[in-house]
C-alpha cells in the first residue's frame, strides 16, 4: 500500500516527496498558504493529487474565512499553472463555501477526493483491458499513488496489468528532478513489480530494438483536441513510439481534460528554477550560473496518441470530436 495523503476530517498531512526514497517524512498542512508552499516546492506533485490536496486545504482555509474569497485561495489556485485540476478544485470548494459555508466546502473537498480515487480504479481496468498481452511497459515521471487518487493513472494501469500476469517496467529517470528514479522506483519496489531504471535518453533506442511493448504515461492537462501536456520528455517518447510502431497510451482522469483550451498551443507551460537543471540531489553538475532552461512540461500532439484512457472509457486516436463525445458521457456511478 502506497499512501501519499492522510485526511482525518480536520487534519491534512502529506508525504513529503522531496525526501523520498531515503526518508518517509510527513508534513501537516493547516490551510491554503501551507498547501501552496508544499505544492510549489514539489513536496506534493501530480495533477490529480495536487487537486485533492488543494481541495482539502481550501476547505480548511474557508473554515477560517467562510467568504470563499481572498489572496490565499487565489495563490493556491495559481501555484502550478499547467495542471488544470488544481484551479478547478479550489474554485469548486470556494463556490461551495459561498453557497453553504465551511460544511459545504468540506463536503466538496471530500467529493473531489472520492471521485479521484474511484476514477483511478476505473481507468486502470480500462487501460489493462486495452493493453492485454503487453507485458514490457515503458513509463515516464511518476504516475502512481504519489501523483493521483487511488493507485495511480499510468502506474495504476501497470498495477492492474501486474495482477493479470508478469509485467516488466522500464522506468525513465525523468530529469531534472528524477521523479522516475526517486518515486516510481520506490512505488514499484513496494508493490513488488519488476522494473529497470533507465536514463531518459535510452528510451528511444530500446523501443527501436523491440524491447518495449507499449509506452504508458500520465497527463497534467489534455486540451479539447486531444493534445497532451505532461512531464517534459513525454513528447520525445511519443515520437520514438511512433517510429517503432508501438502504442503510446495516455492515462488520466477526465478532471485533467480542459475543454476550454482548444489545443496544446494554448496550455501554459510552467518554467521552473534553472538551478534544478544545474544540480541533481543538491550537487552542482555544471558551472555555477550556467545559462539553463527548465520547462517542466511539454506538449504531445494528439496525432501521436494511440489512446486516451480515462475512467469513462478509452478514446482511440483522440481528436476534438472524440474528446467532446467522451466528456458528454455520463459520469460513472
């Protein structure tokens, strides 16, 4: 069992992902400001999980200020701009507070949390059905319980596949902050799923050599036309998968689909501190102050996506019409 969040009804605690895998350290968050700091610093990360954390933190905040307005909530809503789940969660909880006070805000946060857990379970089954018989899976970044509700998005699919037979995972390290090396390896080890860690640059060659049956990644935001914003390096894997003629599958809840954004060109790509590129584990890798760029995400065009797997089902070769049809489907009970 991997647990990234503890919510008791009045205390919110998160597993500090900056300390993993060496130390399991928990942080208590007492409201919006503390959650903003935790999310900005990547103590908490992953689009669905930061939505869950932000929802509970917003509910704690409105218990102090029932207005549902204020700079603390706005700062929380905007602290990771690429992921759509975050702002949606804060706005939903704040709107509930304005309608019904703190009790309604808490109920809204708990509903968001419950839905994300259920969505993860449902999409894992859909993904495993889609990839039945494919056992050598390449993944990127961390998409397990440390990033979402339940067991995860892409890693949730891997867990479901592993229940059906042997699975071997190639986990990309995911520079610059090594979420694959630090977090995915930790989760897979705890779950007893076989894996090998590779540098990001090795993925294309291994695909070309026939050592990968499918690539499965998560998503931070999906545009209305099916373009996918995800951890930087995802686009390169999609190009390599297309060249090798293997499936490139994106797994994520519909809460990460933003119908208000027409295409990936309209998604704001967060640029983080360049020192994350200059260093690894605190160690300087290059000249101090060497010019560096640090886009945290990239956009994979929908044309490269074999399938989008969600809790509502699978969209093969997503485009604007198919994504709109998916969003029009009833929410699963």
